[in-house]
C-alpha cells in the first residue's frame, strides 16, 4: 500500500512537468513553422503532440496543413483516424481507400470497416467486402470476425436467404477451430446454428457455453428455442424462463417466445397468454411483433373453440386486433369468418364475408364468396331476420 501511494505521488508530480514540456515543445514547433511555413515534418510532429493531449481540433488542423505540402500514407492514416474520432466517417473512408493498395496494413482495413459501419446505408455492401478482406488476412481478429458473421446473419434475414447463415458459420468455425474459448464468438455461433436449423448442434454449443461460464441471457434464450424446435417443449420452456428471469421479464422477444412455447402446453396456456399480453406492452410500437402475438393467441383460442364458444369469441377478439394492424387485413378477415361460421352466427359471418369481398381481387374467389353471401342472405331471409333479399 505504501509503495502504491508513493507511485501515485510520483505520477502526480510528473504530470505538471510533462504538461510544461509539451507546452514548451508546442511553442518551439510553432516557431519553426513560422520561420519555415513549408516544414511539414514540424506540422506533423505538432499534430502528434496535440493528439497526445486529445486535442483533435488542432491535430486535424496541423495534419491538413502537412498534407497540403507533403502527401504520404503515414499522414493519410493519421488524418483518417482523426476524421473518424471527430465523426467525419465519409472523409475517413476516402483516405483509407486511397492507401489500400499496394501497401495495405491491417489497421487501415480496421479503420475503414469501422468508418463504413458508422455510415451504414449504401455502405453496407462495401463494408461486407472489406470485412471479408480483413477476415482473409487475419481470421483471428475476433472483433472483425464477429461483425462479419453478424452482418451475414442480418443479410440472410433481410434477403430471406438462409445460405448466408451457413457463410457466417464458416467464418465463426474458422475462428473456433483455433480458439474455442471466446464466449462472444461461441455465443454468436450458437445463434447461427439455431438459425441454420441445426438445433441439436445449437443445444450442444449452448450447454458448452454454460459450462465455460457464460452468463449471457442470449445463451439460455437460444438453448430454449433450440429445445422447442427440437420437439422438447418442456426443456424449451425451462430455459426460456431462465432467460426471462435473467432480464426481469423486460426483454420482449424472450417473453414472446416463452409465451408461444407455453401455448403448446394446455396446462400452461393461460400463463402463455399472460406472457404474450405482457409482451404486447413491451413491444409497442412494433407492428410485426404485435401481429405475431395477436395471431398466435387467436390460433390457440380457435383450436380450443370448437366446443367452447367463449374461446371462439376470444379468437375473434385477437384476430380483430391483428387485422386492425393493417398488413394482413384480408387473411384475418378470413379467420374471423371461420370463427363466426363455427359459432353459427350467420349475421356476423355475412357481414365479414361482405367485407372480405372488397379485400380480394381473385376472380375465382370472388365467385365463391358471392355464392356464400347469397346463400347466407337467403337463409336469413327464410328465418325472417332479413327483410329484403338482396340480389348481388
């Protein structure tokens, strides 16, 4: 303890001396530049001093001055880094790309990919290319390998092309063949195995992660999902519940998947519906997630509604919520018609058939719907529940 205090005191005493040295050096270098305005080396050295002080404004200023007099890859690298640190990512990209050939350093590729990631948008394709180049040069750069694999996984989702998940797995397995102890890489590998429908492999990977000491809720989440898809719903529920507990039921995706798994077990279905309704509160305002929740609850009640009118009416309520989100109005109207048909509620079935007619542009389906409308109207007319039979 005494030694530590002595060291801290020495450092504190040294700090003002270092600052004084830097101030003196700055004055000297500025004098050199005044005397010789073309001395780019003095400008570059002055930029380095300011960089040590985290003064990016003056660092940028003197690097630009130096570059106007003398262009070199070394200056470009420093200027590109300074641009990046100040948030000028496009300028950083231009400089990085200008020094890629013939003298490409790994740090150039790293800075370039970081800048492209910040820009996003149209730069994504270029980012993937340079991440691949960097991976080919050094697959053990775990941060790049992780980003590259995740980008392939994201691209697979947006293009609906699962073959890209296998590309991500190839990158991750190239890393894990050398280093199998990186929890971040192995965690992403478990996710990729699940997305590639390799559920048994994902289960093995997740258990290995837990044994290695992983405390990530995502490990338990993908373990639960993999068990569920591998036809072991009870195990799936067990691990999805752990993931939810670890995040205090605040992660909507976890709560949703737990609820969907519980819907598959009749004795847990009410708990599943409660979790899905909780997820509705957490998901706002994500219409895709809300639709999935409403639709799946509706499907549960519909499948349990043939002998239970209350369940069938609950199905209608949830199908209506899904319909009101707008995207699948025609499909949800069709489901609602089915419900009213099973309830023998001819008036409501007719009402929704007439709505459905305005939502379809399939000529054959329109003929079928019109015939059904005519039959239902005739039935209501014969029962005295329709005053005038419409000719449609």
